[in-house]
């Protein structure tokens, strides 16, 4: 019976999430500060990748300008904090809302004219570049100097500053869990089916009663909102932001590469991709540290290989195996 | 007032006039065949009705309401659904999920939408394939999937664009039975089909197009003996000679 099958799948999935979550919950006890930092980066990039995944993976709209949302999040919370002393926790959500509004604006402009593929990617890139140039030239945002978050002696929960990495770790873990649940709901509710239908065949989706402009724009709004939360986390973890770090293409590329490597349009794809890249790049850095930029070439090679051999990412590889096994039985 | 009324419809692409002054009226419960040589404008008429693009001029009145200017999803919500000549399945979704997307048009609750979809899968004979990816289906199965997905939106008028092309005789027979069954459920059908034997067998009325113009309309017998239709398909006397 398909119904039972469904319930079993739902149950299995929740069990997966709980198991993975528990593993991550316990991990810090076993790790040194260095490995904890690596782990935080893995989770942080999984979070960003997942945010991109909502639009790029589920709805199939390839954004190359997600750093726009990232920067809006980072700058909003940081500016609110240093200018008028609003706690970054609150600033985080104000940034998220601003990014969501920006997402709605970009979505309405681009999707209304049915921009797709490279054209959509270029438009989003243009937006992120615009914001980068504004941040670079505006006195208010600190120009090229950027913003240094003033440190508080001893750290402060209220000001989103911690001395120990474990608190950061649990913060990002909780954020990641939230976005997992959002993505999980995509796999099981109308909204997610609609996004996937738009990704697969836009014209057919329209003729089945799906308001394409609306659903794409909502996807961009959600995606932008979460990306901005990641921006604030970055600012509070690194205590420093500048226009190139936040609005530059690097952040966008990290989100895309890790998601594609793990499997776009899947819940755990960004986590898998992020883990592989982070571990590999740490190893490469320690082995090839003196040759600067070599790990970037390594990135490129991984991406090319993945595109050629596993266009559906690592999750696609796992799923393909499972399907074949089922058929064998 | 007819169920669907198309008046003086025009559509051109650049210098090419694809649909020229077409006027058609369809009653509830009919099966109307739409025939014509390649490039006659059949699919363009489908695209105009379903809101893929707007006509240059003319009106399309569905159940007393002018639907010109509506976008595809609005037309679908009004109760007009279609299949595509070049099939457009959601490849990376399962068969069940494909239908479910259509079912959400009228049914908001997922559980109900799933039950409805399963019934529909039974109806078109894809029940055993429900958990397969759409990309793994055969051509005949993909055609059934398109049909089921369009039906899932619960249309009053269904536009079928060559659902039988590429099917073997047995599959064609099944498809004909399916179409008659759909019609018995009270759904009006507008069918594009190249195979004359099929279109003659299923249609109440046939409309023949040539170079974007309506050249004939009538019962299957009238159409098959209509001099203009014969000319359009076989060429004029001069060309034959």
C-alpha cells in the first residue's frame, strides 16, 4: 500500500534527522578546538548551501547572486549593533526580513520577464555587485574598511558573542536543523511539489494551475531570508565583515559548489557536499600550504568531475544505488 | 451561449500568420476533432486557448467569460486543461507525484489529493508504476501520464494534442477507450489527431484547418468527402496531374 509506504518513509526520514542531529549534538565533547572550528564551518556552509538549495535545488532557479542576501544580513545586524546597539540576535531577523524583501523585489523583476538559466544568474549577480559597490563607497557602511564588531570582555549571550566555540556550534546546529525541517516539508507538501514541478517543466507546471511567478518569488524570499541569517552568523563568528567578503562572489560560489557536490534539491546534499569540501580543503591546506591557490584548483577539479560523472551529486549516487538494489529484489 | 466560443481569432509570429480568423463553437459534452496538415495552426489554437500566449485579436469565451488575457494557470483554474504534443513530464518526480501536482489544482488537502491521484492512476492503468520516476516510462506510459496529469486538475474542457502519436495499434485502442470513458464522465474534449481513422471514430464533429484558416466543419462523413479537405491533404488537381 502506498499510504503505508509513505508513512514509513516519513518515519525513516525523521529518524535520520534525529540520529544525525544527536551525533552532531554529542560531537563537541570529543573534539579539540581546531576540529570544532572545522565542524562549525561545515555546518555553517551546509546552512548557507541549504538556503541556496531552496531556490537553486528545489525550484531550479540558478542564482549567482546569493551573496547579496548574505551581505544584507551581515551588514544589517552589524550596523544596527554598532550604530544603535541593537542586539545581533534581533538584528539577525531584521536582516532576514530585509533580505526577504530584497528577494521579493529581485524575484518580481526577473521572474516576471521569465528570465531563466544564465540570464537569471546574471541578473542576480548584477544585484549582488550593485550592493557590493554601494557598501564599498558609502561612508555609513564603513567603505572598504568594513565593520569591526567591538568585542565584549568575557563574551555575552545577549550580544551574540561567545568565548567558547561550543556555543557557536550549537547556534549553527540549531539553525541548520531549522532549515532541514523547512526543506523536509518541501518533500512532503504542496509547496515543495510545485517548486519541483517548476524546476522540471515550467510550461507544463503553468498549464497545471501553478502560478509560476508567485511560487518562484516565494522560493526566492525564503531562500534570501535564510541566507541573511547565515550572514549575521558569519559576522558574529568572525567579528569582521567587509564588502568583498560579504557581497563578493566567493560566498555564492561556496554555496553553489557544496550544494551541487552533495546533491541539489535534496535535504542532506549540502551537508554531504560541505563535509567533503571542508575536510578535503583542510587536508590540502596542510599538505600544500606553501602553494597558495592550489586548493582553489582542487575545488575546480572536483566540481568538473562531479558535473561529468555525478550530475545529481553524491545524494544522486546514493539514491541511484538504492533504486537498483530495490529492483534487484 | 456555447460552452466554448472562439470568435475571429488571429495570431501571427513575425510575418507568418499562424491562425487566421478562426471561429469555432463547442457545446458541452462534445468530442471535437481538430485536423489539418502540418503547420495548419492546430497547436497554436491550443496554445491560445490555454493561455500560453495571447492572440493578436479575437475572443475566446469559456462558460460565458472571456478568457483572453488570462495566463496559463488562471485558464487551468477556470477548468481547461491540456496535454502536449511534445511530452513534458516532470522527469525527476515519480509518476504519483506528477499526478499529485495536477491534483493540487482543485484539492488542497494532501491526503485527499493522494487518494484522488491513486484512483486516476488506476483509471489510466499506471497504478503499478506509481513509484517509478517519470523518466523511466515508455512512450505509451508517458502519454498516459500526460493525460492523467491533465485530468488530475479536474477540467471541464480537455485539450488533447496528439495523444496517440507513436502508439502501437493495441495501445491506440486502449487510448480510444480511455478518451470515450473520459467523455462519458462529462468532460468536453477537443482533440488534435493525425490518424484519420481514429479521429473519424471518436469525434462528434470535426474542424479542418489549413494554413491557419478553418476550411471545413461538420460530421466525420461530411469532412471526409469535403473537397477542400481532400485538396488540403492530397494537393489540388493541378499538383496531382
